[in-house]
């Protein structure tokens, strides 16, 4: 992982709201631990859709990316029918990689659930070899999507 470029921590995050489905829960009636990686991936996908037009837009430019590191730390358990808020922001953009942090919390109680850090490496979609992150994508990732929210939970929010 390269640390040659820019660190970012102060921008307001993009938010994804989602509802825990029964099929995502384990025998203890809490979200199965592997589902948190799914949630983190979904949040990163929606963040990328908001900031660069989605992965298809990137692929259309001959670019792709790959997860090279995913770390999850749990603080509490989420349960069936909880509405989760996943806050996403870019914490680092280097020469060939970028890092997103995803903070998961219960929407109603604001209780911390988990945090995830995902490191991606930029690739050529033709050769699948590592390449530099293009300047325009660096700028878009660093700008983020402050104040934007995607609501997949089906709840009504007064804004």
C-alpha cells in the first residue's frame, strides 16, 4: 500500500441506510459476522456511484479496482429489522491505492455497531495490472459526497 499522496479525515461522510434482513442473521439472532463485509462492500459501491458515477463508469474509462485489504472491528451486534447507517469517507488516496472507512451504526439509537477499512488498488481493466489512480478520480474520491445519502432501508426521513 502506498502512502505517497493525500490523507483525508475531515469531510462529512456519505451515508447509506439499509435494513437488516432476516436471512442475514445467524442462530443467535444477530447479523452473521460475514454479512458486515457485504454491508461494507455495498456502502463502498454506493459511495463510488455517487462520486464517480459507479463502477461501470470507471470500467468505461479502462479502469478497475480490487480490494487488497479489508478489516472489520465490531463494537455491538445488529439484529433483524434494525436500520443501519453506514457512513463512508475516503481516508487516503495514494499513487496506486485508496482507502475508505465505513462506520456502521444503528440509525435510531446511534449505537456504534462496527467499523470497516477497505484498501483498493487501481487496475487497468484490460490487463488487470496495477496502475496509478488517475488525477480526476483522486480528486473525486477526496471530495467525496458530503451530505449525500442513499436510503435502501425504506424509511421516511424528514430533511
